[in-house]
C-alpha cells in the first residue's frame, strides 16, 4: 500500500515520472544516512539532507502523497535543529535518517536502495612490493664500540632484518545460539500492569510514526491513539495509580477535537493528565486559547523531533 491517491488533474505518465525521479533521491538519502552514521556532525551531509527533505515536503503533495509531504516536513524541521546544534548527542542521526528513508520508500511503493559498498583499495605501484601491515624491522647495527684503553671491539656482522610477527590469536569460541531479534512495534503499548508515561492522540499517521520512533529510542512507555472518541474513552478508564501521564493532544482531531477532549477530562478527572496541545495553528491567539483551557504547553507543527524529545524530557522528568 502506497497511501496515495493520484490527483485527477495529473497528465498520464506524470506520476510514474515523479516516482522514477524519486529513486535517485532515495539513493542519495541512503548515502547521507551512512555519512551521518559515521560522523553525526557532518554539516555538509546535514545541509544536503535539509535540502532533500525540503524538496520532498514541497512536491510530494502535488502527486497525491500527502502523508509523505507531512513526514518530510517533520524531518526537515528536525534536520534544521540538527544543523543548529551539530554537537547534540541525544539523537542517533544516522539511525533516524535510515528509518526516514525506509518509511519514505514504503509510502511511495519503492524499494529501499542498498548502501554503496566501499570502493576497492588502489593496487600497489609497479615494482614496489607491498609492505607488511603489522611488520616491524630491527634497527640498523650500531657503529663499532671503542673501549677506553683497549682495542676496538667490532660487533658480529649484521644479519638480514628479522620480521617480528604478532603471536597467533587464540581461537574464537563458537557463538552461542540466539533467537532472532523481535521487531520493534511502531507504537508499543505499555507493559502489563505498568502506567504509560506518555499518551499521544494524533490522526496524522506520518507524525504519529515519527513521534513513536523517537519515544521508542528514548525508552519511554507510551500509548498512541488516532481517534479522539476512542482516546477519551480509554483516558477516562485508565488507572494512572497516582501518576500524571503526559498527554500530547492534537487540536484538530476529526469528530472530537482536542479542546472537547480536554474539557471532558477536566470535568471527569481534573488534574489527572498534563496536556500539551499539538496543532498547525501557531498564532498567538490560538496558543493563548490552549493555555487558558488548561494546557501545559503548545507544540506547533511541523514538529521537530529533537525539540519535541527535549521538551518531553523536561515534562516527564527523565
């Protein structure tokens, strides 16, 4: 499933042309991911990644890939923060970029390109034998020694330089059998009997996946909902055991908006959840409306994952 609907106004063949043009873009993104895995503060790679995500953000929606456009918008905002804070050690940039490429390819219905293998080593120059990589030679013989008051002492004639080889490595033990690694769920539920630290309600699938990925990498216990009515029902019934989970609440949910959910929670379970609104409406009036309704803070979309995780760390306390 590619998650798109072709706009009817597109001329025949234009969508195929767009997808064909995205294949080299994916190849370039894979290369940037590998560079960031090797050097997380590679500013040239970060700038190139920002440009590519910006272009995808601007063009994908025109071809019916609205979720791709939103995913790229979130990644673009994240990369801008990486550029502003090149030494930030909190996020594995190479790993997140690899995830972005894989998700992007899945949404477009394309295959993820393989990283290019390292190039072959240049052959040795003609007439020059290769030098041993771990060989050292003995120093040249010392000049004849002169003893005080005695005849000249000449050392034994030098022999051919000896090559010192490292001792043989001990045999490696046979690896113990291990079970295959379990797949990491996109939005894992809280462990049985444990209260989630974070609940987020977000109908934008791309943003929900980006948040779930970031929360998973930080080890947070969280649950996610796409539907406002379902989320409210669960939140009213959840036994928080004296804790106050953080609730990231989308304002613009269909059927039941974020303000209605917050109002219902404040009437039935006042003070149980610490609410942070997320929305594309970032005007001063809209933010004041959310704060006056009882929200702890406001996150404006597109949300930078680095900023979101940094704020969550302060709100949750770890």
